[in-house]
C-alpha cells in the first residue's frame, strides 16, 4: 500500500513541476516581450529627443552638415 501512495505522490509532484515550468515559461515570455517594448520605446524617445528629428540639429555621421548656398551671379543688359 505504501508503494501506491509513493507512486501517486510522485505523479502529483511531477504534475506540479510541469505546471510550474509552464508558468515560468509564460512569465519569461512576457518579460521578454515587455523588455522588447521598453527598449523599442527607449530607442524612439532617444531618437526624437537628441535632435535627429524636428530640425533642431542636423547631423550626418557625427558631423554637422554645413549648408552651402550657391549665389548665382546675374548679368544685366544696359
């Protein structure tokens, strides 16, 4: 009779371990998704706040772009 009780306890222990593994897996998946969303929002916020958008500073490759204006010379006929 003791062997049957031990076997049933072992089955319940195994079922409990499987359920805990499933819960831990779901928790890890949710943690990864939330971390990914937070990282994505961090990238978007840093992109918008450091001057790449909005026309405050224009940089290309870490150097400021210089705006060259070409003045055309016009000749007038008198």
